[in-house]
C-alpha cells in the first residue's frame, strides 16, 4: 500500500472511498465530515437523526455517492468511521480505527482510498503524532502473512493507495513528517512480525543472521556475526550449552548504529532473545502448542526491526543490537538437567531445567554488552509462560534495576500503544534462584516465574542500568486485536524505536 499526502478539499478528491469520522453524540458534524455532509445535502446528518450512524467505536457506515446523483462531489463512496467518545479518544484510538477501516476497505475491494486524519481537530492530539498513528494503524492493520498460501486465489487484494487529505495547507508538512515516521516504525514492526511468523525450518540462526546482515547493508550499519568457536573463546558457556543439542550452528549477531561517533559512551544496547526453535531441550515441552516456539526469537526480531528504523530516523545516540541466536534441541549432545555451565562473566550456573534456556543466552549476551562498555541495556525476550499468568496477553511485564531507565521504557511504550507494567525485583523471590552446587540455578521453582527469570538476568546486568521486557504473551496473539493481527504482533519494536528517539533527541 502506498501512502500519499494531498492538500485538497475533501469533496474534490477523486477516489473510490473517502473516509471521514464522527464522535459519539455529535448530531451536527463539523470539520471535514461537516463539509461532506453539506456537499451531500445533509445526508450524513439525516442518517444520524435516523439513528443509523451513532459515532460509536467500531461503527463503519459505507454511503454510496454516485456522480450521477452528486455531480459536485468527487469521491464515489464515503465511509463514516465512529470514533466513540471524544473525551477518551487518543492515538491508540486512531490506530485502532485506522486498522479496522483499512480491513473494511479491503473487504469492499477498494483500490484507492482517501482519509482525513482522525482526531487532530479536537486539540488534545498533535498533528504529527495523530498522522503517525493513522498511518501506523493502516499499515499494521492491513498486515497478513501469506507467503506460504499458494491455493486460495480469490483472496482480496490490499488497498493500493491511501491518500491522507488535508484542507489546511499549514498542516501538510507536519502530516508528511508523521507519515514518514509511521512508515519507518511500521516497516520495522512488520519485519519483526515476518520473522516471528516464519516457520523454524525456514529460519535458522544462520537465516536470522543473514536478515540482520541485509538490514545492516541496506542501511549503512555494521554487522558482526560470531561463530561457535568465537563465543567459546569469549567464555560464553551458558549460551553454547543451549546450542549444543541441535545440529544448526549458533550465530551471535551484533549490529551497530553510530549516531554519536564522538561519544561512544552515549549508547543504548538492545538485546533480543533469539531462540529460533525452543523444543525445551532434554526437559522437552509437551506437544500441544509447541509449534508456537518458532516465535521464540521474537525479542531478537524486534531489536533487528528496531535498528532498521533507528538507522532511518537517525537519533543522536549509538545503538547496539545483540541477538544470541540458537535452537534449543534435545539431541544426543544436548546439555542435561544437573549440568553446570560457566557464563562469560565467570559465574557458574546449574542447569535445573533445559527449557529455561532464554535466560542462559541472555546472560552471555549481557556479558558481551558489558565487556563493550554498555551504559544502558534493554533486553526483550519471550521468556516465561508465567508472564501470561501474571498479566495476560495485553500487557508485557517489565523489570529493571534503574528507575530512570524503567520510566523511560514505560513512557515510550505508552506513546506507541504497547502496554507494559513494572514488576518488582524483590529479595524474597531472588532467593529462589539459589543453587546448592553453583552460583545460581536457571529456574526459581514455584511462584513468581517471570520474576525469578528477571532476577537471574539482573545478576548478569549487575550495576549497569538495565531493563527487561518479557514479551512471552504479547509477541503472538491468537486473534486479531486492533492494529495487531493474529500471529506475530511485532511488540515491542515501536517502543524500542521510540526509546532510541527519546535518548537521541
Ligand atoms: N520460550 C519459553 C517461554 C514461552 C512460553 C514463550 C510460552 C512463549 C509462550 C521459555 O524458554 C520457557 O520455556 N520458559 C519456561 C521456564 C521454566 C522451565 C522455568 C516456562 O515458562 O515454562
Ligand atoms: Mn524454553
Ligand atoms: Zn524459550
């Protein structure tokens, strides 16, 4: 779908469908909707007084406005989108409406559509963020993963062009800025979704490294890929232990964006869990639902997506992306429960359960970041089933050792509409990771599963400001929700981009 911005009167734009809107309770529409209403001889107000259009959330009303009947009105049809209550409308509302509109247009086989930016007339929403949310909603809401569907030929094609129409010339430049940002943010999130949706037989650690190298090459970034021998030499025994049960070689991916060359210490390290398939290893998972573990590199996908957008938006900050990619398989050479491994920082870990592999790979990824003088670390991981138990699939639990960094992550996640909630790192739960024979064990027993996992990682972050986002429940959905489709959501890619933009302002 191509997105363009046009300075035009809404009644004069030649498209298949023009999208306008209505807040709940409005009987006499103003603004662009009012202009359309007047051009149509009061048709919209009539439908409102008839009770057919109410402006409630999710209400979409398609009105046919043929040229033979309305010669001075160019759009062939008008879609009135209900926005719900004016008081509670925000950029999430814009993304949500925009997503359902774009799917409605597709199902009506519309090729060329135009839309006003919902909500920027009411004052509480800035033009730039409103426009960004509009286009994100459309691009993310239209997303489908179709590459392996070869037989359903009657599938409806995507909308070809979406024109953002605005009559006030003073707003055009700002809208264009919002649209540009939306495209970078959305393409990054779509890349993350594509990687998560990709089956494990099509996406090995080596394939993930190839994608990272391509993102780097296309955007002027440097990319280092370390092999098993390299990471073994660096002492990453925790990471290597996870990979040794399967035949596909591990790939340790490090991509760098240099936005502040003069100050290497002005950095942000984004570390993504990169398990390309998590069978559980010797502590093998039950069969039901195991296929979802193709998405266990969702953290890695989101950091690779994020650095693509970051390189395009160019914040004044150095961003490092790390993904310790590997499968977790139960082969004859797999690590066993009871094994002890030594991480890069010298700490020993008793492997209590080989299915708690994510924290092992993160421990060494963090060890690497610290060895390169990371000053801020944010890790993203599909880490624990307990995340869903704690908060469901609408909110990602967040942990951290630094209030400012935690607040920055929460603030940016709120801006982009990716809900997160801070959880405590209490000293009682921490004791659950104690091992009888090593410094730590990789499971924390019953209770607080997301917290014990976070405590484990915290021990490797040490004093470096660090935040951990557990996206086990939010990275994939069972059914479509607003701008997030069933399957991979791409969460929290846009939060990470926003975070880099905040630090690099
Ligand atoms: N990748 C899983 C966590 C997960 C579960 C992600 C469900 C998405 C959906 C992780 O490696 C894992 O297996 N965690 C275990 C930890 C346990 C063995 C301590 C879990 O959550 O059960
Ligand atoms: Mn696991
Ligand atoms: Zn896992």
